């Protein structure tokens, strides 16, 4: 076993362990952190496969942005853990059976039938980022644009589904506040002094 | 490296829809609620314009662009035009429904147009990547539309289920595609097909392994058993106008990606996917027809009916012959027309504060409006496959295709379950004609809706008497 | 040309649709205007087409107008085949139809179903044109069934009258028997030729006559003979040949205009037309021709005999129609197709004339149809009298009138024919000539000459004397004349007499085209006659022109037989009415047989109707109620309902159940197919 293989198995074991832990731990914050660990290790695996750009993006985007946001959400929402765990034990045996069946079938297929040659290693001067950059806007401009549209739809959907103007809210519109004049707020009323009787 | 500017001519309809959708998104911000019809009109204009462009650019030869990731051929032209027209009808039917429920908003139409764009991309995709992205674009729009009525808990629940299950299915589809990429070294459908023809020896097991995942993803999108569970809940939970959309046009796109992916790309594996689709078709026919009988909610009933129709569509595809594909295409087009009419009727009978969702709401419709009872009768007959409605020819064409490849048992099975299915369609007819109405209120008088719905219903019988019109289109689109 | 053909067919359809669907809106005048216009357009264009084809020698037109569907390589199309035969039929159909349309204005004046009636007869014209212009069997069958449907609707036009309903049911069911044979015949042709197109089928005829088919195991029958006989069974139903003739006399329950149009002039000749059209097939099967010949001869003679004992004026004409249809069939059987079709044409004119004249009499007698209560109408109705005389002379084949040429042609042709059964047929058709003359002039004298018996009829006597299936008082419900005492007959209005006059003209003149029609090349390739069977060609060798034909005819037995019939009718009914009574008493058994119409009705009612009802009841009791209803239908429905109620519980609403089902599905797919 050379050093590369050692690294591969090292990261793989951590990855699988972290993934299992993520769905079994009780604390949602811990689960999120395990997911972060999963991302890190898979980023490491990608880098070993010479996909260093993707590995770095995974860390930057998912770990740096998405997961941090996710942690905020988890911490801000008061999730009832007890209710979420209901049924976990009840369905555990069936789940395990199916999971084992699935894993064994996949293992069987992959071990017995996938005998693919690894592609030639690119040299040290090969720049993954540059290669991606060259084809992303030329050969893959069409999928790239579609992806952009998907993001646009996601934004539209998110806004359409969450932005509410409830009639009863006491939100303040700063523009209106600034534009206010004396006439709109104060009314001079002439009143006669009252009689004392 | 050299870079050639791709040919933009074939994608002009897509660019037009995208541009208009973005423009409408912006314009809608400045349109007051009372003038929302502007957004509606622009959306309809977009669809009609896209139809005009597609027809103008249509030509019998196959056109590729963007490094062969985009294809425009007879199939794509026919399906795209059908998608525009169906969507235009959907938008038209939706308007009174949305107005009555105070959700008449521009986002509905914008999301609908993005969904249309997604379907167009799917229909014209010739690479795993664009196919998948188109599917996601459509799905994302649909998820958002299901949840569109934010005040309805049932709609939110349906959207959540749809979203999560859809994500699982997309994941499986993507996983299957990535294995295929690993084996064949290409995302391009043509290259994958060529690779499989020349050198697939000894790779059967991994290919079928990948194929299984792909099939699951596709079956989910179409709603074939056992990947159908979302269908009743989403159809039931979503606002009827959205159900109308989900139940019609996306089936056309679904058929397109099956044609591209399974027939064009994985054609050499026909023997394997034929078996898989047979299982799905048999289950869909059985579950769809049998469970529909027990439904009292007509939206749920139509959902199960959809599942059984998907079984028929799959039968046409699994035959693996040109006749079979043409029959499946014909069936899907017919299904979209008929389903639009069926959901349109539900919208017609609904009004502010009242959803005509239950079968009982159709009771005695004949006394309230003999004409629309007749239209509903035509639609139900067509779904049941009673001649001379077009549904009969659709079923006949599929059965012929299946018999031609010597799968007579499957044809017999399908006929038996069609008869079972006829029960609940005819029950709806019986309720309309022989029961006393519980609700005597007159039907709403929206002229455009009434006219289009009438045309929609009559189309069912006109195409039934002249099936050659549509059949020649379908056959023409398939014979590449 | 295609547009003209389309216009000919569609103009009546348009009229029918407008009058039928919007009858209430456009009113009576609107309804008859639009339908008459439609048929008139059709007639004028047919005239033009006739001129183009017959005189200007236009090419035979054979083309598909619309492909309805293509199934398994078989094309189902709408198309037209127009040659001289078609052009002639189109002209006859549209002309008689137009006359009947006009006549109807007068005849149906008071009827509440006025618009409906016009819609039906226009629809009939459309269907009949579709039938004669067809270039394929599908359209032929469509026209065939469509005219049958309209006939059914019109026989039962007075749907409140039980006898009318009985009659239309009977017509429909008897025609079903014929149509069953017809469609089997089409099926047999399709089975061999693989096409529905006439010409493509005809091209296969030679091969078909060699092919055999084994219907009963162990026997081999010629496919062509089987197909032709089956087709002819269809013709027997539609053209009322023995034994499928039983519906035609009862069809007189319908209004008289349709008796003239449908049950005398056009629809019933569809069978004759069809056989003539199929001559390339029939010619190759001697067995089929012989069958046709014998059936025709039986019909011609024995149906004429019944006509002698009838008292209802319309029924006499109806039996005469049956007998004349028999003559046409005989001509077909003797391979003298041209003579058959020629007789079809002349018969259409004079029989329509006779029916309309009978109708005119019926109007004058306030819907009285019993000839025993008529008589001496000559001086009250001069136009009707003259035209009826012309019609009768044409019918009996008096030299110079239309019927003479065609009937004489048929009889001569039969005498020369060598088809098996020709001698038998010759004897019967000769005897038939006497019978024809006898009943025709019996009717003529009883109605127009002699004592004015309608004056003696008391209301009560009249009522009691009614035969069960006679027409009579119940007309009152529909016509509202309510007048039963002695009546003063008067001539009918012009809308009635003008068509009579217009029909009388061709009843005299139509015969003078005998030269080109029978012996010339009028039909061209439309009719095919095998060399050995070509009796008309042999007959034509002695043909020296119209006058020669007449002179020759006057020396032949048919003429003298006809004169004898005429004379005996005059003697018996004008001079010595006692002879009739005496003969009736003397030959009571014969009278009874004839009056019972040989017992066909009783036989059918007992054996077929009774048998079917009995069988049906038995099947219903045991098969339907016990087995199918009880076990199969309700049993399986209950089973499905049971399963359904439980299966719906699989839809739990829980997300993880759904996801679980998907995973299981995936697992099953992989394990089943990957290993």
C-alpha cells in the first residue's frame, strides 16, 4: 500500500463515518458539523483525483457559505428533537435491512463488474482551473446559461413564497418617514377655553 | 483552442421565451393588482409568439447546435408547439381560478413560463447535461407553483413532499447518468449510443445498474408505479390551476426525455429497459385503475387516472417500434388535451370560496348546464376509451403496437384494466346525468373560458372521428 | 370536377342539416326552401355531369377525396367513381328526389313534422348519392347503411302509430339480415384482395375465381362465388327479393312521398345498382348468376300475384314494385346488366309517378286508401287520371312507353341466356307480364272508372271494414282532417300535379334511348360482361332502331300477354264484377294463400322472431342473470371494489413511506435485471 492509497482509505473512512454520524447523532448542530466534515473529506478525495478546482469550490461554497448559513438556521429555529426522533427506532430494522440490501447489491455490482482503467495522469503543469475556464463559456455555454436560469427561478420562487406583506404588521417604511411633512402630522385646532361652570 | 460561435437559429424560441419571461418578471413589478391582466396578456403573447417562431423555424431536417447538445427535429417541433398550446389553455383556465382566490399574481405566469422553458430545453436536449438541467428548471418551477397558495396548509405539504421526493428522484437520475458517463466517457446522447453499439460487450451489468437509476428518475417524473406516490397528494394538494399545469404539459416533456434518453441514447439496451418498463406499465395500469375506484375526490381520481394513462404511454414506448413510439406520442398528446379539459371542468365548477373537488359536486350537472355536462361526458368517455372519442384511438394504437411485438398478454392485461377503469369514468357520467344536483347555483359566465373549454371538449370527438389528423403528425414526428 | 362532385353530394346534406337542426328557427317555408334548393343544385349539377360524361365524353373519374384512416395497410377512404353508370344513377336519384321534395309541400301540408320530413328526405338524397358515387366498399357500405337508417326513420315517421313502429322495426331487422351477408361479402373480398377500392378488387377477380375457401371443414367453395352470393344477400335485403321481401309492403306505413322516393324509385334499386357495379365479379361466377336469376324470377312472378288480391292502393303499387325489382334481378342474373339498369331507370320514373298519383288520390280521398271505396275519379281529377294512365301503360309495357323497352329487353335477354335456370326464369317472367297488366289495370279501373263507391260509404261501415293492417282512421291523429262522410274529391294543388306531369314525360320518353343503353356502348367499362354470357350483344344483332323494336315487340308473346291481362281486368272489374266474387269463392284456397302472402310473415314471426325471443329469454335467464350478471359482472366488480378499498391505504401520506417505496422499486429493478 503506497502513501496515496493510504490517504484515500484514510479520508474515505472518515467520510463514511461522518456521513453515518450525521444522520444518527441527536443534536442538529452536531449533525451539521458532521456534514461539514463529510464535505471536507470528499474535497480531499477530489483533490487526490486531480479535481483540485472542484475540491476548493466545495470547501468554499458548501463549507464556507451554505453550511454556515444552515447552522444559523438550525440554531435560530427551535426544532423539537423529540418529535423528530419518533419512529426512528420503529423503522430502524426495516431501514437497516433495506440499506444492507442496497449496499450489498451496489457492492456486488461495483466489485464484480467495474473494471475500468484509470485515466492517464495529467502532468504537474496541467491547470484544472484554466481548462474548466476555457470550456465553461465556450463548449458548455448552453448548460451554463440554463444553470443561471435555474438560479433565477430559485430566487423568484424563494421571494414569491416567503415575502409577505401582512396587513397587520407594524413594519416601517423609511422612505415614507423621511418624506413626512409637518402638515401630515400636526393639525392646529382652535379651541375655545371652557367655561368653568 | 478555437471557438466557433454556435448557430443561434434553432434556439430562437428558447431565447424568446427566456427574454419574455425575464421582461414580464420586471414589468410585473410595476403593474398594479387591478391591471394584472397585462401580465396575463404578455404571457399569452409569449406562448403564441414562441409557437409562431417554432413553426416558422421548423424544417424536416434535424438541426444541431451548441456542440450537439441541442437538437431540433420533427419530434421537438411538434412537442414544443403542443406544450405552448396546452400551456396557453392552462393559463386561460387558471385566470378565473386565481382571481377568485386572490392569488392572481404575476409570479404564477412567470414561473409557468420558466417551466415552459424547462420543458423546451428537455424536449430539445441531446446531452445528459442539458436534459438534466431542463428537468431541474421545470421541477423547480413546479415546486414553487404547488406552494403558490401560501395560505393553504395542504398545498404547502404537497409542495414539500413533491420537492423532497423530486430531489431524491433527481439524485437517482443524476447518479445513473454519472455511471453512464463513467462507462461511456461521454455525455452526448449520440456518442453514448455509438459507444454502446460498438463496445458494450461485458459491460452489461454496470450498464443495467446505471439504467435502473435512470429509469427510476424518469418513472418518478412521469408518475409510474411504484414511483407514483407523490402524484395523488400533489394533484390533490396543489391549487387546481397548478394541478392542471402539472397534469398536462410536463407529460409531453417527460415523453420527450424518455425518447431522447432511452430510445436515442440507450436504444441498444432496449431489451433491458423493455423489461423494466413492462413491470412499471403493468403496475401502473393495475394500481391506477383499481385505486381510482375508491376515490371520492375528483382531483385524486384524476391523479390515479393519470397513473393508469402513464401505464399506457409506457406500453407504447416499450414496444420499441416506430409504431409504438408514434402511438405513445399520440397517446400523450391526447392525454394532455383530455386532462386539460377535465381539470378545466373542475375550475369551471369552482368559485370563490368553493372548490368543486368532490365527485358529488358534479351531481346533476346536466340540469345545471346540459352543454358542459356533455363536454364532461366527452372527456370522461375519452379517458375511458369509448369510441368514437379520440381516447379510443389512442388506446387502440398503443394496443396494436404492443400486439405487433407479440406481447399479447400485456395488451389483454391493459384491456382488462381499462374496463375496470371505465367504471369510475362512467360513474362520473352517471352522477352528472342521473343524480339530482345538490347545488343549484348557475355556472360562472366567463366567455373565453367557456368557449375554449367547449372547443377543448369538442376536439375530443372531432379528433376521434378524424384521428388521421393527429396520427399523421405523430407518425411524422417519429419517423426520423 | 372534384369540387362539382363534392357540391352534388354536400348540397343535400347541407339542406338536411339546416332543416333538421334549425327547423324550428327557419320555419316551414324556410325548411322546404333550403332543402329544395339543395336538391335542385344537386340535380342541375348532376345534369351537367351527365352531359359531360355521356355527351362530351369526359374521362371516367376515380379519385380519393379524403383518407379517413389507414389501418394495417388498408385504406379507409371517401372517394368518387363517376362513369356513365354513376352519372345516370345520379341523374335519376336527384330528379326523382327533387320531384318528391316539391310534391311533399302539398302532401305534408298539415303535418306537424314538416321540417323533420324535409330534413330526412334531403339526408336520404345525400346518402343515396354517397352510395352510387362510391369508389370503394367502405363508402358503399356507409351509403347502404345510411339509406337504410333514413328509410327506418321515414317508415316510422308517424311514430305515434303502432303499425308504423312495427313496420319500421321489421324493415330494419330484415335489412340487418341482408346487411349481415353484405358485410361478410365485403369482408371476403377484403380478405382476398387486401383493399376496399373497387378497381383494385376487380383487378383481383380473376385470381379470386380460382381461390377456394373452406367454411365448413372438408368442403371447398369458390371464394368468388361465396363473396358474390353474400353480396347478393345484401342486395336481396335492400332490393326486397324473396325471401327478404317481407319488409317492403309494410313500409307503406310511411308517408306516400317516401314510398315513391325510397321504396320504389331509388333506395330499393340500390341492390340492383350494386350488382351491376360488381359485374366484373359476378360475371366470373356462374353459380352466383344462376342464384340471382332464380331468386329474381321467383320474386317477379309470385309477388305480382299477391298484387291481384290487395285492396289498399299503395299496397298494390308496392307489390308491383317487388315484382318489377324481380325483373331487374332477373336481368342481372341473365348477365343483361344494362337491361336491368335500364329498367331501373324507367321504373324509377313511372313507379314514382304511380306512387305520387296514388298519393294524389289519397289526398283527394282524405287519406282513404281502400280502393273498394273509390271509383269514378276520372272526371274529378283529370291530371292525376292521365298521368296514372301513362304510368300504368309504362308499367305493363305497352309499346312506345318507357317500360316496354326495358321490360322487353329483359325478357328477350332471358330467352337467349344460357345461365342455368334461364328457362325456368323465362316462363315465370312471361307469366309475370300477364299478372302485371292484370293488377295494374285492376287498380286503374277500380280507382278511376266505374261506380263512385265513395258516396255509399257510411262512416260506421267504413270503420268496421278495416283490415288490421290497413290504413285508416288513425291517420286522423296526424292529419287532422276528421272528416269521414261522403266526400267530394277534387284535383290536387299544383305542387302535387306539376311533379306528376314532370314525371310523366320521362315515363313515356325514357325508353327511346334503348339503342345506346342496351346495345350501344353507353356503359363502357362500367359494366363488364363475359363473352359467353353476352346476351344483349346477340340481341343487338337484330336491332334495327326504335321503330323496328316496337314492331318486333308487338309480334312477341309479352305484348299479347299484356293485352290479355288488360282485357281481362277490364272485363272482370268493369263488365262482370260477379266473376271476381265467383273466382274468389271457387279458388278460396288460392285466395287465402295470396292474401296471407304465402305465409312468410307468419313463418318469420313464429320461427325467427319467436325463436329469437325464446333463445334470448333463455340466455338472459341463465347466461346473463345467473352467470354474467351474478358471477362475472357483480362478482368481479365486488372483488375490484374490495381490493380498491384496501389498496388505497397504501397511500399513507407519509413522506418516508413514499421514499421507501421508491427505494424498494429501485432495488427490485436492479436485482431483477442486473443479475
